[in-house]
């Protein structure tokens, strides 16, 4: 991976990795630190990183960095996701989104990561397995379990409303 | 193949295990017919064979089967198909099959819609600000290969510069001292120093100065004169700030007062008094101190008179007309320049050392306050 490819990778994937991490950690500054560390690691190992697989490498490093961070800090601050104005403008959509965010927060770290990797980045089970270090079957089982849990939460909330 | 009563057992076993060809099997059967007593033994062996029990079957083989086509979606396993559909893990054909299946079952369709709602969309507004923090630029290390020839040329160049600088400093220092010795009076005649040129040395009685005349101590006297000139140069250095550095010059017939006994003071590094007449107190006539500066001041102010024929007047009736040779003048310059140069260099090195120690916090001098230079490293 050349300097140019690395900087192109920053330009293309920095936001993606940041979204993935910040949604998991729900702490912007910590997410920035994790993203910075991940890119720093990729820069140090750029000789071994294939430019074609840079995104996968980046997410792998960032994921493990995030797991380390969670274990180390044990600190999760729930961030107020939405402004008051946006709530007024599109209340139904935001309500669903908010409910989903809450449901996501109820998932375990691994399940949450799997859902985000699947939905945000569209990775396959196999690719998610490579990133998280799980087998394809484990990814499938965990992800399906998480999805059912999310669905059940939506059903429960709708029934309450 | 020849079956006998000695080797029939091996053939019987091969026959039972179905390891013989049709011709060999036929030979075994013929042998048994010919030897009826062995037929019972073959039957026993045939009965020892195990036969598979077809009644034993594995139920629910569907659980082990892999989903290979969309036709296998049923009301019993549709959930996994819906999840795979939601995770976009199906082919286009399989997706179509699932959609058709769900369309035929309203409850399943509702569940599929619900699962579709659990999908997260990335928030485009959430971006990593200050991406400049992440950008990197490679630091390319330039290695400049220097051959030994280039090093040699550089060393020779430095040596030449150092040598030139050394002589330049020496010449400047000599020029200053000579000019100081000559004075800066207007109209003063300044002559270049020539080898062999002699100057008279005067001594004066008042202020007391002693110049012991002794022809046998001529060399010693010259040394003493040099010392006195050095002292005088030190004193006049402050006054002569405006003096221009010039080539090695000396004022013609510049009166110089010397004391042949003042050699003893050479070892004393204390600053010389300028106009202190008490300097000679208690020293007696045998050890007078020259008052070179006073005479020199006169020479500076009355240069015209001094140009003529400076008279040497012994202070204590011991007249001496010392001749200061050019060599001695040069030695004056040398003795004069050396301390000044040393002081300049010392001051320079002290400044450098202090700066180095401030910036690096490393003591650059040893216990005896000596600055150690060296350690030049060149990567090849």
C-alpha cells in the first residue's frame, strides 16, 4: 500500500469506520481515538496491507481496537442522538429510528457489531467472520439471533404504543 | 492356481470376502464338490459374514441437508429464509422465491416487513472531522554516499581553511600590537618592520625605571623588553580601540623601556598596574619595574621628536643602549597576541559550551572544566 493509496483509504473509509465505531461505543471522542489508532496501525503496516483489502483490514483493526477499548475502559456514555428540531420535522421516522437505536443498544457488543457490519457496510457472513474472528456459522447464528431480538423489540414497542 | 487340502483355507476366506475372480470362485466350488467333507467348513465360514440391517434408518435427514434451492422454503423453516433475505445473503432467484412465498402468506409477509425495518442505514451526517489528522506523508530518508576521495578532498579543504584562518588571526593580532606600539598620532611615521632593523631603547630616570646595562645579558634584556611591550600593549589596548589592524608595523625609534630584571614577573599572570608608581616599592634598584606606558604616551604625543633619535637614559647611571631587533619585536607580537587569542577562543568555546549544555542538558566539560571535542561520525 502506497502513501497515495493510504490517503485515499482515509478519504474513502474514515467516515465509514467512524460510524461503525461510534455506533458501537456511543462515545464520539473514544470513537475518534479508535479510528485514529486503526489508521495509525494501518500506516505502520502499509507494506503488508494490500490496497484492495484495505477496507477489510481497516475494519478488522478498528473492531479489535474497539473491543480492547471496551474491555479496558468499561465506559459507555449514551449520547443524545437527535436534535429537538429533527424530532419535530419527522417524528414517525425518527421514532422508529430511535426505537431501533434503543434496540441496538440492548444487544451485546458482538451482536451489535455484526448488525452494523451487515447493515452499514453490507459485508457477507464470511467477510464479517474474517473481521471479527468468528466462523461463518457463528456469524450467521449470532446475527439471526440479533435480528430476531430487534424485531421482537419493535413488535413490543408497537404494541405498547 | 492349485487348490489342495493343504491350502484350501486361504482360498475359502478369499471366497467369502469376495476377493476372488469368477474363474477362481468356480475352482473353489469345484474343489468343495470333490471334497465333500470340506463343504461344511465352507458353510460355516459363509455364515460368519455380517449382513447390513436395512431396518436401521436415520430420521429427519432434512436437518442435515443444505439449502440448495428456494423450493425448499416451507412454513416450517421460512424464518431462516426471511433472515437470510434480510441479510441479503440470497441470490436474486432465491430472493424472488422468498418474496413469492411471503406474498402467499400474509403473516409471513408481515414478519418479513418487520425484519426489513430492523435494518440500519448509515447516517451520512456522521462524519470523521479533521481527516487531516489521519493523512500521512512518507518520510524518505536520503542517503548521500560519500566516497573516501570526497572525504579526503573535504578534509584537505577544511585543513586549508583552518590553516589560513590561523595565520590570518595571527597576522591580525600582530598587526594590532604593532600598531599599538607605534601609536596613532597624526603624522607619525610608520615603517614596516624589516629584519635586521634595530631600534634604540631608552630608559628614563624619572619615573624610576631601571635598565640594567649588561652586554652579556643582551638576550635576556630583549626578552625583558618584550615583556614590557606586552604589558604596555595591554594597557594601551583599551585606548586604541580605534586603531586599525595593519600589517606588522612598528613605529620607528619607538622608545621602549625595559627592565632586565622584570623577567621574574613574567610568570605572574596578575594584571599589570598602569600608572602605579608604587609598583617598584621595595624592589630596590636591582629589580625596578619599567614604566613603559608613560614613555610610550610621550612618544605618542611627541612623535616627531621621538622619530629623531631616541635617547636612552639609564635611571641609575647604568646606561644601556639596548637594541631591539626585529626578532624581538616579532616576539613581542607573539607574546602579546597569544593571550588575547586565547581569551577570544576561550570565550567563544565557553559560549558554545553553555549553549550546548542548555539545549541538551549534557555536561560538555570534564571535571577539570575542559571541553572535549571530537566524535565526528560520517556514515559511509
